């Protein structure tokens, strides 16, 4: 299963980003293979609709779970429609590797 973790950078030692639609990067963790991939968020600086556009990207990536600090109402609606689980963590002191360790 693919899980996305919102990230401030493109390495596992990067800090967790509390923002969903405007996160700088997405860490895609596949718990079946253990593969970790980073994808730059092309919507991070969008004028508006970043959450919706980012939600659409998650559907394209066939993600089943997203870990972030917050989700806007439109993003939530779209993610719920596609049965994508949303997990909220409010601690921006975590690194991506910290969160991956908790998933395992």
C-alpha cells in the first residue's frame, strides 16, 4: 500500500511538513516493497486550489493513505470520495524517517 507523507525536503531526514496542498515535497512510501520515492509538489505555490489539485495527484498516484498536518475541506471531500485515509499529525519536529519507522 502506498502512503504519502508531506515533507519539507526530498530526503528521509527532511522535516515533516504540516501542510497538505502546499507541502514542498511528498514522500511516497510503499509498505509492500519498502520503496521510498520523493515527488516535488507542483501545486505548492498555486494561487488557489492547491489542496484540490494535490488531492487529484494523490488519486493519480494510487495512494491509500496520506499523513499530513491538515487537510482543507475541499481536499477532504475529494480524498474521502476516493477512500483515501487521512492521518493528521501535529508535530513538525518529526523527520520523514521518524514517521516511516512508526508506519513499519
